[in-house]
C-alpha cells in the first residue's frame, strides 16, 4: 500500500463525510441563527429555546435525507471494497 493510495482513500472518505454532513449542519446553522435573532428581538433568554428546535429540525432533515445519505454511504463502501485487491498488494 503506497502513500498515494492511502491519501486518495482518505480524501474520498473525508469528501463523502463532508458531503453527507453539510446539509444537516447547514440547516442546524440557519435554524440557530434564526432563533438567536428571535431571542435578541424579544429579549427571551430561555436556553431550551435554542436546543429543542435545532434538534427537531435536524432530526427531520436526517429522516428526509436518509435515502440519499444511505446511497452515498453504500457507494463509498462499494468503492472501498472494489479497491480491496489493490490495497492488499
């Protein structure tokens, strides 16, 4: 196994992880900013007001995007298993 092959595998895995997590984290960021603006406008400083909506929206996004996430994970797994003979040599 060469260094170039390890770098290529890690690059592909990190890119796929980034691609999967980007929409989930992006939605959580937008919801967090919206709630922060709402709290600043109304002077409500309740701590649970920030966590509960972010958790709910993040859960909904994960459920909605689960088929796409599963497709990406299966694709990277198939690619890694197809490279198995190259990695062993």
